[in-house]
């Protein structure tokens, strides 16, 4: 055990717990448990909003899998990662003000609330709830595995004990604190990541004897590492560009991101979040992936790609600093897991249980149920992570792509196209998910269809299906209801 | 007062800002793609290096990021309009689970 590394980590975890407890107190004084637990009563300012988006999105894939891939593939992977800069401004501008106004009016606290009220359809709600539960659950397990690996490589504990520690801390934290706690720690974590990646990048460049030296070494080892095409020339420009859909613009449809676009306090905080979000997301993605590439000459021959960042940090930094900086990926994973866990449990509690099983559940009951369901889902994730699937990043991306294919058009067209209706939404979700799964397995067996990432084709298929079915079963144009026109089940 | 006129006005602003978002993304993609594959597709031996980085990477990823930050700043500062999100009074009328 390396205590100089572990102590800063422990301090970090302790701070996170204090925030959870503080949030829990604050929640006790709030008038609405559901709204506070799941979206923090819509009172977040710009910094918190930006950071919680960044931290949720910048998950294990960007902190371990991403730099690990950059380590073996080279600068081409950094190029690919930079498609994510768009998430900083695109989500907030597209969902932006209209989503905020409409969800407030609907009193929606989840993406599914919005879809349910926009399309007035049980099938839409059920399909979305089930896809959120399945896909986000698999994303969450990937993060869970990543968290355990990280603790394992830092402490030398066995995988299962590391997993156990990670699960316990996440669970206690989320079940007591809710969204407010998650968003607040996201902010701290975002700040740690921002400075952490910068320090680590500088340390790696210094350890490698400067950029010129490092690039000369890379060129000498394999010139492909400094091209946009990957170490074997395997990244075509079409393939890399298709990531604009998966990790750039498609992110708009991820429920964990969309829910954050309901939680801002006012226009001012949204504007500030746009600015901060773009800077932070771009900065962290650029640094983190660059570290992966530049670490190659410094620390050659790392076999498990996910361990590149922890190993490099331990190699090039003094132990205490490494501990603080490794709190960043751990933080990233915790915050992603936290918010995914919350979303899955909100789908179960809010979208299924309260909507269809017991609309008149009282506050205390809802509270116990929310915490209980969150806990149970966490335990299941723990059990599944004991025998983890191989490649973290791809499992994670599978979930992202599936959700994007399912939700992008029902969300975006539901918001902006008045002829969007439930037939279009249902058909598009079914077509999106099934073509996504189909193409996923096709691509695994025969290589990428048309040379693009798995999500690309389903996104176009679901668009066409959406428009076609909406027009086929054409209904009255939909106008968002004005004040006091909807009958709300819980008022 | 005419509630619908107010809604329409807010939505109009929102629609305009969504279009700005699309515009930014299109610009971002063109910049990113143009420099990466414009400068990066020759043989690595012929690469020029700027501040230690290969030119394609420097312009596409580093300068491109800075340009986007400046553009987003400009949009936030000059193009976005502040509107109220609530249904006027009773801002805090969240879901009550009682």
C-alpha cells in the first residue's frame, strides 16, 4: 500500500461524504422530495451546471479507456476525442431555453416525464423507461468495473475488495444525497479534473524531455502514431468523423445529460454554463487524451490500456500529487455512476411506479422507495461487476449509442416539430434500438457497415421512421400547452 | 395579458438559439475536418511541426478548440437573450408528492 497516494484519495472521499450529508439535510427542508432528489429543485447556477454536465459525461471512458486508446492508437484518437468539444455548447443551445420552459410547465423531473406529457402515450413512457433501465444499467456497470480497477491499481487490494469499497461509497452517497449532492460533488470533481489533467500533462512532457523529443520518439517507433489515421492506419476519416454523432451532437439525447438541461435556475446560469462547459470539456478532453499519447515514450509497454493514466501518474509525479490527481478519474467515475444510478432509479420510481402503479403514493413512501430502489440497483450492479466484461470503453459506448438512437428524435423533434406524434416516437424508438443492436452485432462480425461507427446508421434510420410514421398517422399539430391547462396527476 | 403572445416570443428566441447551436457545430466540424485531413494526409516525414505538435493536430485540435471557445463567448455575449423560464408566478411549484 502506498499511503502517500491513498491519503489524498481518502480525504477526497471524505469531503464527498460531507456534501452528501449536507444535501440530505437541505432536502429535508424542501417542499418536494421528488423534485429535489432527482433534479435538485431546478436551482443550479452556471458553474455547477457546467461542471455536472462535464463530470457526468467525462466518465471512465474519457479518463481511463480514452487515454488508454490514445496510448495505443496515437494522435488519431485525440482527434476523435476532440469531437466532444461540441457537447459543451450544443446540448445547451439545442435543448436550451425551450426545453427549460416546457419542462417547467410540465413539471417534468425526468426525460421520460417530458416524453410522456408531450406524446401522451403509455407506450412511449414504457419503451423509454425500459431502454433507460437496460442501457444505462450497462453503462453503469462499465463505470463500476472501472472504479474498481482504479482502486485496485492504487491500493493493491484484490479486485473484489476494491469493487466492494467502490460500491459501498457510491451507494451510501447517492442514496442519502440525491441529485443535489451529485451535482455539488461533480463541481468539485470537475475542478480537480481540470487542474489535475493540466498538471499531469506538464509532468509527462517534462518527463519525456519536451514535446520535440517525445514526437521524435513516437516517429521513430511508428510514424503512424502522429498521423490522424491510427497506428495501423485503421482510422479512416469517415469513421472518425462519424464520432461527431456518437460523442458530439448525439449526446443531446442522453437522459443523464438532458436531465441537467432542466435543472438550471435561469437564463443567466444557462449562458454561463455554455461558456464554462465548452472550455472545461475541451480542455479536459484534449489534455487527457494527449497525456495518453505522450506517455508512450515515457512509459513504454503498458499492456492493460486502462491502466495507462494511473501508472503514468505514479511514475511522473510525487506520490501525494499523484494521489490528488488520481482522485480525478475516481471522481469522474463516481459522479457518472452516481447520476446513472439516480436516473435508473428515477425511471423505476417516478416513471413506472408513480405513473402507473400508485399515483397517490405519499411523500414518505416515495422517499423510502426512491432510496430503496437506488440501493437495490446498486447491489445488482456490484454483483454483475464481479465478473466484468472485457473492454470498458466499448460497453460504455454501446449504452450511449443505444440511448442516442432511441431518444434523439423523440426529444428533438418533439420539442421543435409540431407534427411529431406518438406513432412517430414509438416507431422511431423501436427502429432506433433494434437497428442499433442489429448493426452492433453485424459490425462485430463483419467490420463496420459503410465504414462508420455503429450509431450513425440507426440515427438516420430512426429519423426517417419518425417523420414517416408521424406523417402517416398525422394528427393535429401540437402546441405546447400554456399555463394551467394540463391536469397534473400530482397536484 | 396575452399568455400565448408571450410564449410565442420566448419560443422564437429559443428556436433562433437552437439554430445558432447547429451553426456552431457545422463550423466546428468543418474546421476540425479541414485542418486534420488537409494537413495530416501527407506522409509523416513531410509534416511540419508547430510548438512541438504536428501542424495538422495543432490547427485542428488546439487552435480549433480555442476558436470554438471564442465563438461561444461571442454568441453568449452578443446573440443570446435572457428570458424567464417559469410560468410567471409560482416559480417554485415543483412536483409535490403529497
